[in-house]
């Protein structure tokens, strides 16, 4: 038997190897060009709900982080990737109220309009049933931001996923509410985000859907995919979908897609080559598996293209996805509620 000291050393080595293996990126796939954590250590224990944006200076990411989701110390954090390295996380927004009370912040969403204006949307409140929308803007690629201001009553901003901007300049923000059941709606702005109008609930009271993502398929055709919670065990646990054929002014009734959904956030993007890409938990039972699916027929059918994560008992969730100016796919997502992972994918490999 090995001496006690040697056994302790070997155990420490095995534990280290296990931790490193569990932290490792997924098995090599040719389409994956970069797989990394945005940070290795941070002044918060838990993180979630990331968002990503390309600026003229590089990538900008944001997420909420604190001791745990919903705690008063949860702030909006951000980091920039310039010269191939991510900066240290810094606080971008707080939930501080008049009088000094601190409320948790939630679900940041970064967006750049065609005018070049950068906008950070986020939520403040005790929980999703009582939160309200906040907004900050930047004219210098996110180096500085305006003071936060509250959005008008009845406007929450995009709840999890980025807005899209139509050919005529109209911005469509995918939103949802949870105060009186789960409802999705579209908030639109025709003046670069200065004022907003809500469509009102687009689903019936009996349908439990939130956190839409929008895919523009051209010629006024827009697809909405939404997170779904089934009411009965016999119902399919699927991503629900709706379609607009008039640039988001009216929407068809929701129907189940063929894509599974374990009551978890999703995100999608339309590529310049006409394909659509979706990041989602590709199981109806848990958030332990995260995959990328692709559609070549304008969102009618989807094929799993690659697996990002798959580890039983762990959580990989709330992805955000964009296509950058070089045509590369940039994805961020929650990694075990402890870190934010960033992945760069070459779409030619899908």
C-alpha cells in the first residue's frame, strides 16, 4: 500500500483531473473554433442569463450574477473581448432604489440598432411577477452608458432575447409577462427605441409560454419560437411557434414545433446565407443537454447540427446567439450556474 502522503497526493491529482475534465469544452467538432469561459473567477458565486453583442471594438457580453438568482446582491455584469482576451467582469447595472434598498436585477439584453445606438435592457424587481423594465444606452460602443431609466408602464423590453430590426427601421422586441399567467407579446418602436408600443398578449390564458425569440425569414415573414410549460402530462413538451406574414403586425395561433423544450430559455438567429440557427436544450426533461439545430427551409424543419454540452445532473441553459460581421456564429450560455461559456462556430461547418 502506498504511504499515506502519496495516497493524499494521488487523490488530489485525481480530483484536479476530474475538475479539469468537467470544465473542459465538448469533444472536438470542426465547426467549433473557440470554446472558452468569459471568466475563470469572479466576485459572485452564481451567474445566469447572458447576452452577447458585437461592437466595433470586439464582443461585449453581459449577464446577471450574485450569490443566487433572485438575491438582493444580484447585479448586471459585463465583459469585453478585445485582442482575443476577455476583460475582467465589471458591474454594468444595479438594482439600487431610492432610499438605498437593493433589489435583484434580471435578464440583460444587448442590442445595436442600425443608427449605431447600443441599448442595454434589463429588469429589476423581487421576481418575474413584479419586475419592471430598465434601459441604458451607449453612443461609444459600450465604453460609457447613460444613467438607467425605467421603461414606461406596460413596457418591459425584450425579456430574454435580442430584438430584430426590420427593413423600414421598426424594432421588434420579443417580450413576455408572468404577473397574470404566462403571456408573450411584441413591443415595437419606430423611432430607434425612443417610444414603444405593446401588441398585448398573443397567446390564450391557458397556454403557458414566455421568452420568445424572433427569426426573420425575409419578405415580411417572421417566426416566433417560445419557451413552453405544459399544463398536462399528456401534452407534448415542445417549443411552441407562431408566424407573422406582415412584418410582425399580426400573428397566427401558436402550434407545437417538433423541437423538445424542458421549460427552458432558447435563442435563434437568421444567418446571411438564409439558414436559421437555434440553440436549445434538446430534451423535454432537463437542462443537462444543450445543442445547436439548423434549418434550411425557413424554420419549417430543424436538424441537430452539433452538441455543445451533455452532462447528466448539470445545467447548461439560457443561450444567446448572434452572427457577427465576419459571418461567424457567437454563442454564450449558462454553465452550471457558475460561469458563462462563450463558443464561436463557423457556420460553413454545420
